[in-house]
């Protein structure tokens, strides 16, 4: 059985006040029944179907495809990952069954002949574990008899991969909320610790930028150039951006939003020089130059001196930001971290605010 539907509330609202099964009919909201659910697909991460998603090529007639899927029920792909990976011994039989069912089903649909690579098998296994973990984590909120489980797996070399749900990363304050407790002070399993002695008021301490590496998941929200780059750009008077893909309109807009971040953090009386190193578009170079010229004209009155150059190295792939304060920020995707959104819709929050856009999977390394 597959349940298809939408939730009435936002994810953080449900995590704070109830659980992710809150919209199911009351008769189904039973821990013994829900424990039989193999996988929870986060519908809020699924993109709205648009016309351009449909193929113009050949496809299966529905009843023919149904017959294929019916025939595949006689096959079992549950253990195909075991050549490369081993599930954690903490995972119970019921959890393991749920993971196996999802893994086997996805393998049948995506790789019915079993020609998947190790990386493809790992992606499906990780996805299957995440979906079952989402079920188990919500059961712990509903029924106190369920114990915490370490959802992880190992490869053949003994490397351990821990699995977290995306909402666990995005809303850690509410994700591990204890059951039946709505008070702010006791929303977490473990109280937040602090070394500050008790005082009537404490002056806020500005967070200092730190060197390190951060990876972000597909569809993660709450990310903006301000949070990614703001602390590292503060005080800089010269900033150099190297990104070979500032060519199309949405890429130029990303650059404009990066300059907006600089405008927010720089003192009004200061001027900042921003230099872009990119590659000229072979087919639409004139349009690319026009975008950059408009950005330059818009930035000048607010104290940002924007300039650019086209690298002679057509094979340029490096993407990074360097400041005269000693920071180098390595970006595997450059400024192109957000998934598609409606740029022409003035009434869309994802258009106006970066924090409401789902992002692509990407990584950032901060070097000093």
C-alpha cells in the first residue's frame, strides 16, 4: 500500500507540535500499525509536476508497464547491496525488512538487469535507510517504548556511513523533541548546555568565521549567501570570484545576489572592489557582456566597484572566492547552489528569499 497526500502544516510546525504522521486519519495513527510502514517519502521535497518534465519520446502503455511490474514481483533484489555494504547490527529485523523492501523495489525499477554500479547501489541503499529512519524517529515521538536506533552502514573497507533525514539536519531543535511535552524548555531529549554563568542579561557574542568543510544535502532549505559567505566577507575590501559559469541569466542573477550580500554587510562609508574571473560564452557572449555591464552600473552607486575578465583558459573549472582578509572559499558548484524556481513570480517567497529555495547537493571548504 502507498499513501499519497499533502501535509497541512510546515515541517517545523509538525516537528514542534506533533509528528510527521499527524495528517493520517486517526484510525491509522497507531504505533503498531505505523511500525509496519517501510518507507516515508517526504512529499514536501518532491517538485511540482510541470510541463517540461514530460518526455516527448516513447514510453510504455500503462497496462503493459503494470504487467512488467507484476512479473518483477517474483524477483528479489533485497541482498544485492551486500557485496559492497553491511547494515549496522543496531538495525532491528523489522527495520531491516523495511530497508530491504524499498531497496529491492527501487532496484527493480531502476536497474532491472542488475547493472548498477557501487555508487548507484549506495545511493539507493542510503535512500532506503533514510526513509525507514524517518518512520522510526516519528514512532519514538508517539510511543516511548521505542528505543533509539543507530541507522548506519559500512563498506567493504570498514568505513561507516551514518544516515540522517534532511529535516533532522534542518531543524535539530525540534526533531528530537520528547513525546507529550510541549514546553519550550523540554523540547529536546538533551538540554542545550552552556558555559555562561547565570546572569540577568548576556551580551550577544558575534560568531567568528572558522576554517572547515561543510556538505549540504539535496533539497535542503534555510541556506543563503548571507549565512554561507557573510562572516567570511566582512571587512574585505578586495574580493575575487572565479567561476567559469556566469553566462546565463540565472547565473548572472546569482552573482547579483552575491553582491547584494556584500552590500548588506559592508559599512556605508566603505568601498569594496569585486573582480570576476569567468569564461566567455561561445554562443551568447554579447548577452553575457550585457548582463555584467548592468551589474557593474547597478553596483557602483552603493560603493561596490565591480569588474570582470574573461579567462583565456577555456578549460577553467575552478570555482572559488578569495578575499584580501586571507580567506579562500572553495565551491564545488560555484554560486549555482539553488534548484530551479520561478524567477518571474513576484509573489513567490523562493523568488524573493534564498532561505525558502531548495538547494542542490553541494560542498564548501573554508581555508585561511
